[in-house]
């Protein structure tokens, strides 16, 4: 029997045409089925213009390191009751979430001990150093010259690292005599005068707290939680000025 090749070829062409129309129809819905690039809708960016995943906005941190002794460490208090933590909370309450307090208080520490460890506090986000040392120097009867030299060296190291500094003065106990008391109090004033506007200065860390039973623990030396809040309130206005400088213009530094 002879096959009709003309009829067979015509059938194949018809079949291929039908398949082609079906494929085009499958690809017509924004070309998704065929993995072909589609034209962007009006107002829609082209595929090549799309950015990668959005990176979270990072907020710069202004770290405040508090270099001190048991008064700073919060002896007898919960960590959140110590005055550095209260200072951080004061900043947060006033809309400064960028501020982080680093409590570097160590019970029994002297200015010499603070000098040995101050450089460990120079982390990248630390911009301000609060120095609250000297009370134990007086209790141990160290000379005022030793205390002054240690404090000025701490300040110089901090300034060389680009940090702003707040110095909090201390006072000597009465049992060492009035001459030592006066000389000890004066050494902080002399340091503050020598640095001028390169240093923030609070004459006495325990202003309004010392010798007030309502603000101290039973030992009469260490502030209670309310006393720590008074100290934080004393330091906060000076620290806020420094924080505003850093947030607004990169800090005063050296």
C-alpha cells in the first residue's frame, strides 16, 4: 500500500502549529512559565535596578566609662542601682538610647590601680571617661603628690586616646588632720584649673550625700540606692553636655 506523504506532512505542520500556539499561551502570563524577563509595570523598577536586602540602620553608641572604686562599683547595691547604671537610665529617659554606661568601679581601688587598668577601657565606642578615684588613697595615707600624679597621668592617657574626661573630686577623712584634708581637696581643684576647658570637673562626688544617714548604708560610707541617684543627678548635666557634643559634632576630644 502506498502512503500519502503529502497528507502526512500537512498533518505534522498542523500539529506543530497547535503546539506552538499552546506554548505561547503558557508563556503569556508575564512570561513567568518560560522564565523570561518581563516588562516592569508602570512605576515599578526594572529587575536590574532592585537593590539587595536592606541593611538595618546602626545607631552610633556613646560609651561612658566610669573608673572608680567601691562608690562607683555600687558596693552593697544591685548593679542597676549603682550610679553609672542610673546615669544611663537618665539618658534613656530623656531620649538618648545611644548612651552606654560601663561600670569600671573596683572595690578598694586607688588612683595607682586606676592608672594600671585605665587603658583597658579604651574601647572603640567609649567616648567619655569619668574618673572617680582617690578616696582610698586618703584612707591609706598616700601623699597628695602621688594622687595628683596618678590622676594627671590617667587624664593624659584618656585625652591622648581622644576621650573627653570628667573628673570627680574626693575628700579625705577627718582623722588625717585639717592640713591633709585641705591639701587633698585642693589637689583636685588644681588639676581642674591646669586643664581648663579641656576637662569637666565636679568638685565632690558625694556632694549632698556624704554624712547624710538617709542617703547612706549603715556603714556611713557607701551610698544607698537613693544616694546613688543623687550622685547620678549631680553628674548627669555635665555628661549630657559631652554626649551632645559627640552626637552633634563628633565630640570635643583633644
